[in-house]
C-alpha cells in the first residue's frame, strides 16, 4: 500500500539518512542527535511504499517580502528519493500534497532551491531570483572614504543588533526572507564562522553591517547590508582596510548592485548566478494581498490562469482597483460572468509568478508568447506591477 503522510518521530532518523545519501554529505552522531531533537515531524512529509519511506520533503514555515509587504511563504527543502523508487512520480505527488497543505496554512507563495529548474517548472515553480558573485583582488578594492563622524565597530553576532538593519534592507527587495530569532540564532549564525561589524553614521544611527570571515588570505563576505550610499562606502572602506591580511574578497550582491561602476577598476571576476524558484500557491489570496503600483484611473484587469497541479487556481480573475490603484478587489468569475476574449490576459501559473514576484515584465512575457492578450492589456498589467529587484540572501 502507498501513502503520503507526515513523519512519525521515530522516522526522522531515516529522513536524515536519505538526505545524507541524496545530497552526499555525512552528519556526525552529535549533529544527527541535535537535528533530530530540533526537527518538527509535522513539517516533514514522506511517500511510503508498504510502510517503507521511499521519498520525502520538508515544508518549512517562512515569511517573505513582496513590494514591502510580508507574505506567508512555504519553503520546500530536502526533496529526495531512494534510487530504487525514482522515476515513479513520487516527488510530484509530494509536491501536490505540499501545495494543498500550504493553501490550508495560508501560505500564498512558495520558494525552493531546485536541483533542476525544468523539473520543478513542470509543477508550477518558476525561476525568480539571480544574484551577482564578485571576486575582487585586493588591488582593485574600492578606495572610498568614510564620512566624518561615522564609525564601524565589531559586535556580537546578535539577532537583536543586526535584524533591525537587515529587515529594513530586506523590505526593499522582493523575495527576501523575514528572519525571526530562531533563523538568526539556530540557522544563519550557527553555521557560519566569522566577525560582524556595524556601521554607525554621525547621527548615531546604525545604517549597515558586514558579516565576514578571513581565512587563507581571502575575505569571504557572508553578508553586506547597507541602507544608504554613505553606509556602503564606509563598509567597503572597512573591508579594504584588511588589505595587509588578504589577497582577495569574495561577496554576493543583488543584480542591481552598482559596485563595478563605483570602483576605479571594474575588471574583476563577476558572475551572475540563477538561484531559487518561486510559485504562487493560491492565486486569489495572493492577488488580494498584493500591493500594486499607485496610478490614477486604474482600469480593471481580467486574468485567465491555467494551473495543472493546483486546480483551485484554474479560472478567470477580475481585478478591480481601489486606493489609487494600490489594492485590488479580486473575484474568481463564474461561467456567466466571463468577459469577452478581447478583455482577457492569459498565462500559466509560472508566468504569473515571474510577473508578480517582479522577475520579469509583462511586455517581455508577451513577446516570448508566455502571456496572451492585446498590447493595450499587456501595458495595463505592466503598469500595475511595481518594479522591484528580486533577491534572496538565505538558503534552505
């Protein structure tokens, strides 16, 4: 008999063993014991064949920022199948179950780190974020000056100190995690070694921080957060002042980062890396929460959405705008309420996700034939979606 269900406490060890096998790592006995004690079996789902665990995934409860608003997000992690059970559609069935569970829990959007993007696209997830990775030789580090009266002090790796700065930074991007104390203390800081330093301006305001490690003559910047240009320059001066200890700096940045333009010599290694995928779980609930671009005389939009793995999303939605266009009254229409074809914009759930997360624009999606509708309607939709860069500084 086959069944999909949450794990029992005594099955958590096997779940970790499957992860070790699939992702090719090994935990010490102490690490296993610690993870088992902190694991929540209600977040862990398994596909069982005759009582044996064949495949599994973990569904994590997170929140993410979209257009400056916090959304409940379901994070999919630890997806794995024992080799003798692979290519039998078990992961697909687990993902469908996860979608149902997320909807019940009010999680309107989901993120995951795909081992293969095309696989998860089949189930409605779509690429939503890239990041830049810099490798800067010490002789090409920025030559900025710190603002008069400012200071940078090394601090304890403390959620209470860093999170207020991080939270303001994260709100400016779409797809950043809203970190709680548990994430900071038991996931983020726990597994990264290094030093934290906070930038304070002349007015006494903490406006940025860097969390980094120096090892083998290289500075690895785990996280560089700044809330204004002054903080950026002050933090980079602090990093550059390590020049006697290092030969290079490695750092990640959002795709809109302008550091190469600001330095004296931008010819250093720069990579653009595609990272996570996202999926709208519940179209009606997501669009109801969504903050649209403010605009006068915002006209109604009709969206025809197809979703092969979440049938509750299939259908036509009417978006009637209020609050100067920033909010919408969203209604899923019945057959006798349908508008004419010439009033419809049509797409699948992947396209809708890429558009509303802010990763792609409506005009581009129409040109590549992933969004169908008149030019006027495409422009109307593009004008309604705020332009924000996507970014994710975390991993799960």
